[in-house]
C-alpha cells in the first residue's frame, strides 16, 4: 500500500471514530410537544417520555437518560406479532452506528428494515453521540455524563425488557465506531451478548499510533481528547479497561465476526471514478487492529471469523455487505431461522479456532 502522510492518517479519524437502574418503560401519556432529542434530561430515573411510530414496524423512543444527561432517542424495528402486552418476549439485535452519525443511520443508509422484515426479533438502534465511543467518559476521573455504556447496557436494555417485551438472548453489531462498541460491549459485559460483529472498526485501542488517532477524532468533533479515557500513559488503566485486546478473554462463548478492507483503495462496490477520501484510511487501520485482536483470540483458543477483503473503502456498501455476510451467525446466536437472503462466505478453518476469509 502506498504510504500516506501522518496528517492524512489522522484526517480519517472523524469518520472512523467520530467505531443506573431504569424505571418501567411506560411513555408519558401526555408528553409536551417540546420534547426533542438533545434536550436536558428530566428529573428522576431513566424512562421513555415519548414514542413516535414511523411505520408499522419502526418505532422511535425518546428516553430521559440520567446517564447521557439528555433526552436520547432509540429506534426499534419490531417483529411481526409484537405488542407490549404479548405473552412472550423476543430476542434482540443491537445495531450500533458509526462516528459523526446518529441512530437513524442504519435505516437511512441501508435496507436493514426490508432485510429483517421476517426476523423474529427486535432490532434496536440506539443513539451513541457523534464521538461517544460507547464509553462512560472518564472526565478527569470525575465520571458523569456522557455515560454511553451505561445508557446502552443498563438503561436501554432494562427499559426494553420491562416495557417492550425484549428478551435476554442478544446479539450486537456495528460499523466503524460502532464496530468498536460491539466488540467492547461483548467483552466488557460477559454473558450479555451471544454474537458480536465488527465491520471496519478500531478493535485494539492501545497499539502504536492508535491513541493519537482516537484523540484526534475527539478533537475533530470539538471534544476534549482527554475527557474520554484520560491520558494514554498517565491513565493507562482506564485505556486498558476499554481496550478489546485487553478484554479479549471475556469473549469466550461469543460468536465473533470481524471484517475490514486492508487498504484505502476503491473496491468492487465503489462506483467507477469515485474520488479517494482520507476517511478510507480507516480500512488499513481497522485491519491493523483486527489482525491484532484475531491473533490474541487465536492464542486464547476463541473461535472467530476474520474477513479481510483487500480493496474496499470506508463506506456503507461494504458495511452492509459484511452485515449480511454475518447474518447467518446472528440468526444462529439468537436461535432463529430465516429472516434474510444473503449467504455467508465459506471460511477456511485454521489452527486455534481462527476463521479467515482473506483473499490474499
């Protein structure tokens, strides 16, 4: 791969990373019309303050969250036959968005709604901030808001289980910043997720050069680079506590799918003549960290799929393809059949439980 200057390497960061107990989930019966995402959270515990039905399957919830300090949205795709009063629960698939984007991205940029039309599970797409990094922020040791990990794994999860018939069989997947979130959550909260899929994300946060990329991404979104996890050296324990490479032993028993391009060049899903963009350097960076995590998982004897596909940009067509490639694994983890049409590639098994899909 042709080398790029450090400035170009850091320029990709915005696109790449920019990868409390809840009360019963009953929407406020007469929510003020002024309720809107981003407004200050209401006093009291986490609760749903409004619902907005966008289609027969698509339901947006607005949650007053002490963890984020704001009214924070979550989008749901509901299965056939779902109701709040159903006598059964449904498995749950969490889809996490990337940096410099929001909770609408999966339904806005992909055919996920149509693709999962027959899926007998609840699909959950939560807001995570443009540079939230699926983390309870360190904030110089003070903690406080935003606490995105608590919002997702505690508040949203409990609200859905209490009031929206969500079950305890869960899978999680994400792209770019969300890819990091998916693997990090599966490793940080053992037993919570049966599948974790990561499409083009930073999966090892302390490798040489990676802290600078992450902190530059935070600065690009006008955030204090040290607020997330502190200083990489002085606060090494905080960085380690959020590093999938360090947390890798906790992934035992999770079905894992890791994928990325290996260079920044246009691939088969890019329109002819598409201009090159520094964000595409996210692919060799994500491949760099995915290889490191794969090596660690192999040493730990943890089976996983690693799909490194060579040419391909840091864009939605590839993330959508990789989601569909991993979909049979998601269905299996959730104990379901059908629900999609795309076949998964046939990997070649190597020693140590490392499944590689690498054309070379």
